[in-house]
């Protein structure tokens, strides 16, 4: 069994001044990187509101909802106005979720074990750690990618 990252999403989202962002290329967004925090938040934390006020609040139509109700953000359109963050009635989208590479924050492209270790070393073990385990929904542990596990209690 290969090594994986296990991320406690709520703790990572609330981490004060995240020192480093883990990123990878999301399917359909081959030309840009998405942060783990953003992808996991939309996938697991977002309540997938039927009317999605965040989508309607966006002045540049950067947000869209897929057939499963998962929101995604077109980075090339987003002007980081934070309207979606403000309007979300559940506080799903935290203030610095869409930080740009120019924010001075370090970005690590999580492509292999070396990158995972580099990323994990910036956080306490109860936030991010390297593990050898599989997805386990009973413990609220879900696969974001084949190398990244997220612990979060998804909204049902
Ligand atoms: S922060 Fe980006 S995605 Fe959100 S409303 Fe503003 S432009 Fe749209
Ligand atoms: S408003 Fe918030 S909870 Fe609702 S779909 Fe948008 S991000 Fe998700």
C-alpha cells in the first residue's frame, strides 16, 4: 500500500495563515492548479445548495455546478472579489480559500511522496500527516485523489 496524505479538512481550513498550499491539476483544469483546500471544500464541506447563491453572486460567472451539485471555480475568470464567500449561508468558503500564487505563500505540487512529505512537515500531525491506509467512510475519511485522503463530515 502506497503512502498517502491524510488531511483533517476542518483543521486545515481553519489553520491560521496556512504557510503552504498543496495543489494539483484537477481533471478538466489541466492548465491550472487547484488547491487541495478548495477542491476538498467544494467536494466534501459544501452543502450543495439547490439554488447555489454563491454561483449567482459571482459577478464574472466563474462558478458552476456540475450534475452532482459540486461547485467548481474557473480560476482564469475569478477576480477574487469574495462575493461568493460572503453570501454562502453556511460559512463554507473561508476568507483566504482562493489565495493567489502571488500571496507570498508557498505552493507545493503534490505529485509524489517527496512532495507529500514536504507539504506535511509544515503542519502538526493532527492537521496533515502521511499514512498508509485506504478510504474509510465509517471514519469520515474519503479519497480526494489516489494520494490524498480527506477527513470531513460531508453534508447529507
Ligand atoms: S471570489 Fe471569484 S468565484 Fe467568488 S464571486 Fe468573486 S469572482 Fe466569483
Ligand atoms: S452557497 Fe455555500 S454551501 Fe451553498 S452551494 Fe455555495 S458554497 Fe456550497
